[in-house]
């Protein structure tokens, strides 16, 4: 219901959801009235039992208000209840929950940051279905995502490093445009998907943790973990850790364990360094993986340069996330990797010698 109202602020968008919720709530309503009549009154108004009008959301989102009173009334612990899929970071006072550890309780509303992963999920679904125009429309309709891609509101020494390296603040927006214009469908998907899921939120994370503002750090944590963790940098870290055998004690990526712990501990120079280092690890793993795939494609019996180009596009999208750091410490290495991974070179590859 909350999400339906967030879309168009109308009751018609969620009448079916309200009816379904009402049917479920009737099963527990009398018991909740007995345990907490105020909570029951709220739920009855949300689900239209005795009143067709909706309560104001100025006092909070319906889901968050229900979460705050129903479990307590029934003596249900957070461990017993679990976390509803897609709601990480949705309510102030809750925590960002992951198998690698938790961040919180949150003192601020980070639903916009956590929700970015939902847009990413929609874009990826559209791209993989070949609906590229729809994917671009979804991207363009999310002003928060496109604003971050353009560099709006981003600052700090790391962002300046990237802006100087690429020559403008909107380097991610430019790369998205290049991706959507790429004629090779597989390369197009790789360039767009890795930029919206990885490059854009990671750049925002580095900017948000440049200082010690606690709200900014919570927002950065929500961007990293996401409401849909499989479509966030957290999800990428798990994929690469499985490729490289770097899972931690929780079974999640060691990088995720380290980053989540640093975010939960809060703003400090040491935690900032931990987050940056572990992000570098993830995207170094990603870069190396696709350099290997290019090697394998080029040394195949049929010299598969088209396949190598598609791997190049994916590697390029990942390498951009760490390239300025590499350039800073080893310009020769950066020049070589740029030559290997740059999509601008098409299917022409440097000699492996």
C-alpha cells in the first residue's frame, strides 16, 4: 500500500492490495485489539474496516507504523519475524539486515538510497529481456539515480580524483549514454547494468563517507546494501567472492563482512579506509575476472574477438570504478589495462606479449 501511494498518491493504485491485506488482518484483528487497541485502530483504518478513509501518512509510512506495534503487541521478536523482502532501509529505527551483519538501528530515513537497488533490478530485467528502450525510460525516470550519475551533490577528494581522471563530473552519465547507444546487445547490457548497480552507487558511497556526518554514512550503507541486495554493490561482492574463494565466516564475501562492520561502527577515518579498501578488492576481482575471459576468448581455436569484445565491455564497466586509483600508483599498469578493456577500441586488442 505504501509503495502504491508513493507511485501516484491515489487509492485506486492499491485497492486490490488493501482488500488482500484486510482479508489477512481479519484473522488476527480481535487478538490485536485485545493486546493493543491503539494498534488495532490504526490497522483497521489502514485496511478499511469501519472506515473507507485512509489515515494520514504524515505520521509515518503504514508499513513502518504497523511494524512498530504489531510484533510488540504479540511478543514476536525481530529474529522470529524476519525481514520482509525489499524493505531493508525502509523504516527509521530499523536496521539494514544482511547475512554478513547488520547496520543500525538507523536514525535517519534512507529509503531513497536503499530503494535505488529496486530501480536497478527493473533496469536489469528490462535489459535482459531486450527491452532496451524501456530500460532507458526506467533509468531516466529515477531522478535520484540520474542525479548521482551526473555527479549532482557529490564531493570529496575521491570524487575529485575521478572527475579529473574522466574530465567531467557526469562521467557515469556519459558512460550510460554510451552503453545505451552500443550496437552489440550483450555489451550494451554489461555497460548499462554494471554502471547502474556498481559505478553510480559506489561513487556516491565514496562521496558520502568523505566526512563524518552520521546521516551521510547511513545513506552510504543503504546504497551499499540496498533493499534488493542482489542488485547492489553488496550483491556484486558476493558474486566475486565466490569466483575468488574469499567468503568469510558467515558464508558471505569477506569484503561484505568488513564493510558492513565498518558501517555499523560508524564514521571514522579507520572505517572509511576499510570501506574504500574492500570496495577496491571487489572491483579488482571483477576487473581481473574479465581480463582472464578476454585471454580465454582470444586464445580459443576460433579467435573469438566478438566474444572477447563482450567481455571487454563488462571489464571496462568494472575497471572504471578503480582506474583512477591504479593510475595514481602505476600509470603504466593503467595504460595497459585501459588498452585491453576500453570499449572504444572495438574488437582490436593489444598484443599479449
